[in-house]
């Protein structure tokens, strides 16, 4: 209770004021410091401070009690948040924080990082959104970027941002309850160069009514493998029959998995595009066997 806390502090201050140094040697304290005054008091009994009445508090007691009050009230405040707000988890001072974030990200795409909060029993729990402070700092010369922080209401919190400047490394700095929890570097990569991208066929070949796969490997303008996904990939098919159960999966490491099931024996062709442009090995042709 705030009123009780104010009254307690006022009472402590009143008791402390009763044992202040008399005027007879207050000048010695102001001139030579408190240590000189204590030395003079030991040598001259007339300058000694009267004994404290039972229950009185000195300055050290006051500082200690105020510190304890601050600690207790902070703990009670955290417990109140945990217990009084519905869905905010169990009372626990032991929380674990995990971060899901990419090491590389594609320029011009939405980048999402996720904070996961759990108890010591690995149960997801919530904390106030205001307890999380996020900064995204460029480690090399580059523009500052705006981010959003969202409470997903399930013990996870999303940080989202994007940038149109490639070749920059940003550091994600996350403080929780005013304590640094994470420093994570994210390198912003350029878009892949379609004329350098290649498709790799399954070395085991393809058979009718069996699942087949083609791997699209994205590369930059120098022909180096991309380390990040997020590019826009398009595909179309043609051939002896139909390709069913077609799937496209971004593996988030610069590779894309195209899966399908051919329904007939014969020759097929697949046209793959990156950012709307045909890749280097387009079209990709293969034979389906019985």
C-alpha cells in the first residue's frame, strides 16, 4: 500500500532526525568531514554522541531498510502482474527467454524474429509488453530502421522490420526488465540473380506415381550460393502427363524444394523463375520411368 509505505519512510526519517549530531560539533563535520568528527568525539567525551534510545535507527539502518523496501515492492509488483492479470502465467521469478531469428535476411522482405518466454518448467508464460525493449542498430554505415513489437498472447512476441538497403549488418539488441538478454547480428543480402540460379534433379531419377523432387539453388550475381530464402519463385509444368501434388518449399538457406507426383511415363519439362525471370537452367527436363 502506497500510503503505508510513505508513513513508514516518514517514521524512519523522524527517528533518524532525533539522533543527528548536536550543534556543538556540527562545524567539525562540515569542516573536516564525518570521520574527523568521530575521531574528535573519541578523544573528547564531551563531544561524544548520546547513546541511541532503544529502537532508534541510524543512517546505515535507514539506507538498508529503504533498499529492502524497494526490493520487496518490486517483487510484489511483479507478482501482482503475474497473478492479477488473466493469462499472464504463474508466479515465478525464474523465466527463460529464447530468440528465433535469422542470421541472414533478404533485402526488401519482411523480417520476423520471435521471443519465447517460458517458466523454469518450460511452460510458456506472458510478461508485460512494456518489459521488452528492442533496438535495431546498424553495425556498418546504414539507415536506421523502424520495427514493430507484437504480443501474440501465447508467451511469444514478434519483432518485425524490413529494409531496402543490402550489404548491411544490423544488430538486434533486446533488453527484458532492463537486462540485456540478446545481441543478434542479421546480415541483409541482395536479391538472387536469376541468370545464375540453377536447378538440380534427383539423382535417383523419377518414377510414375512416386514423389519426385527438384532443388532450386539460388545464387547471387557473382554465382555464389545465397544463404537466405525469401525470393519469389514461380513454376510451371509440361510433358507426357500431369504432375500432381505439386509443392514449393522455401528451405530458408538459399534453396527451394519443388515436389510432385507424375501420373504417366514419359518426358517432362519444368519452367522455374526467380523474381519473375527464368533461371539459368530453364527449362528443366527429365524422364519419368515406370
